């Protein structure tokens, strides 16, 4: 499930970035690696959306003590703050990235079928 959610995140973030085409606050020219990994545009912050999605995954699928939950939220927040501090994103890019990651995880969680249901559907469909 998590790999499907992360692939969906990559596709959605890349599509929104290509639609919006908002550059980041840094004056530095993007390097060759930035073009290879499609990290030319800033809105929304893909790292923030993936951090939010991974955090939601851990909250949803693992029983974690309160200190670990706090550490996960701090980890996601540090990722967002670091993107702003290095000049790659505006604060709104990061907030929208967190929001998109949260929504995408909820969508994947809603549409995901357990393996038993998938096996039942395969057995019912005549081939």
C-alpha cells in the first residue's frame, strides 16, 4: 500500500508542479540533477507531501507510544522547515505539500482493498 501511495504522490506532485510552474525563492540556477529528478518547480513541496504521507501511514498502521508520535510530527515539520531554510520552497509550498500528502493518504486508505477481498474478486471474475 505504501509504495502505491508514494507513486501516486510522485505523479500528483509532478502534475501540479507542471501545471502551476511556480519557481522557488532561491536565485540559484537549477543543476542537471534537478532536471533529472524533476525538481525544477517549487509548488507544492514533494518532500513535505511524502513526509506527511509517511507520518500518516505510521499513525494509521502502527501502535506507537506518544513520544514516538511526537517525534514523527517533529520529523515531518523539520523536513518542511528545512526546505524553506535552504531556499527551495516558500512556506505556502510546504503547507500545501503537507495538505496534499494528507489527502492522498486518506484517498489511498479509502480505496485500498485488503488481500482477502482482492482474492475474492479474482475468484468471482470468470476468465
